[in-house]
C-alpha cells in the first residue's frame, strides 16, 4: 500500500484586527470590513503616522491574570490562537514526541523589550519583571505553545520578517512529509504597535501618513496607494500527516500540497520579482501542479508601489493572469510575521467556501498590474487549488499551495 504523504490542515485559529477568532476574522474579510483605526494613544500625536490595525480584544483579558502577566502580548496571542486551532482540530491524541510547534515572528517580544528597558531606565534593575527574558525572546511564542500542548517534537521559530508565518507553515509541511512528526501546530504572530516601531518604519517611508479616512488608507494595487498600515495578530494551523488524520477520523479543510522558500539575495528591503517568481515555480513543482491549476491567489500586496508591482510581475510570470487575486491587507493592515499565516487561512477558506474576499479600497487598478484582482464584491467559484504568497525584508520569499 502506497504511503499517503499528503499534509492536511485540520484546525485553524486566528486573532486579527477583524475578529478575536478565525470565524469572525473570515466573516470580516468577506464583509469587506476594515480593522484600521486612528491611534488613541498620546504618543501617536508626535508621530507622522496616526493609525494602525490593532486587535479587537485585549488578549490579556482572555487569559487568567497569573498567566497573562508572564507573557508578552505576542505570546498571549500565540497561545490563544494555538488553543483555538487545536480545539478546532478536535484536540488530537498524539504522542508528545510526534508533535512539533513552528511559530514565526518578525520582531519577537519587542513590546516587552522596549517596555522593560523603560522600567530599567526609570526605576532600576530591581523593578524588572523576572519574566523579562522569556517575554522578549523571539522563540517565546513557540516555546509557550509547545509547553501548553506538551509538544516534544521540536519548538521552532523562523524569523524572516514579513514571511515568517508562511515559512513556519512550509517548515511544518517539511517536518511531516519527512516523517519526523505526525502533527504540527504552525503559524505566525506579531504584536509590535509601539511608537519606536512605527517611527522606525515611518523613517524608511514604508508607512502611509494619511489619516483623514483611516479605513480607506490601505489600498493594495490601487493607483492612489501611499504605503502600508501596521497591524497585529496571529494565525495558526494544525497540520497532520494524512494517514494519521484519517486514522482518527479527522475532518480536513484542505491540503497544504506544496511550499517553497527562496531568497532574492539582492536588496535588504526592496522586492524582487525574479526571486518571488522562483518561489512560486518551486511551490507549484512541490505540489505537482501546473500554473493553470491555480484558481485563486492571496497576494502579499502590502500597499507599497514597489512591492505591489514586483509581486504582480512575479505572479504574471509564474502562473499568468487567469487566477482571481485578493489582497486582504486592505482590511487587516500588515501584521508582519502573522500576515503569511492569516493569508494562508484566507486562501484555504476560499477553496472551502468557493468564495474569495474582495480587495477593499481598490478604486482604480494600477494599469501596470495585469492581474484579475477581485474588487467590489467577493468572487464565487469552484476552485481546486490556491496560491498564498508572503515576502519579507531581507529578500525572504515564501509561496504556499493549498488544494481543496
């Protein structure tokens, strides 16, 4: 009997600027809602950027106080979304050594790093939290989730900027396909809405400084785009070896059929269409699919001119212009390390439901974008395969292929 090497997605969890769980986040995307809001904090008044896409609920309020105070905000979100995904998968019974955790992040516990440094400067060493180090280390989310689930097959942390969450899913697929484990909880998380972080991104001219109509600012592929909007959140998936999932009678959302990671080796921040197209080509090859098989694409599309145009060229080169394309950062903002995992969720759910969210704020498509970008209303159809792209500063390129 031939071994079934497929990797199934059996559980999903999410916290985004549109909702506190995967279901409400997906509904928000289909409804075309925006999670971008004006910043109410006093420190925002001194910055050129006055808006962001924050979570709809404080994650600390959803955890016991004794637990929440030990965790950085990103770790809180990671634990909550991993628990959601785990329960959604039916809390599979698996040997501890056969389950792994892979959670990517772009900035790690930067809120705790900066916050604890403020305390140190103001009040001295004795006022520092004894959990300061576990709160600031980038591997904290993966470590806490591994302890929460009793996972002993490895707790890993890809740190590849905005591609981190997608790379975590790719690594999860590799771990299962290679026979190392049967189950992986994989995804990405980011919580970095802080004046220093926003100021740093603003200094490099990456963020939009418009604020008169916050919900209309994030506009991927539109001729009037002016930069991206910072967001926060997390997306998690439970990946399982097909034989293991079938043996326990699990239902699956679909298959993570292929993935690829490439590096452009060209520029520390600029996007590179050639490197991105190479990742898409490799992911299709890994999935055993042809370009024509891809029906929908979840684009990375951050709402910067250089990034949007590079990706549009990469998609056109790798698969052509036939697929329906969506860019959900128009609603969630850019959740950095979480964005790839949440985008993967959107691609997977589009296959499941036969409905692809429309790209918000796309009033006039940039004529240089030769793609079928969905706008206005969600697109319905019967698609068998979807592509999800994720690209990060440093030339990190990740493409994922899901099948129905």
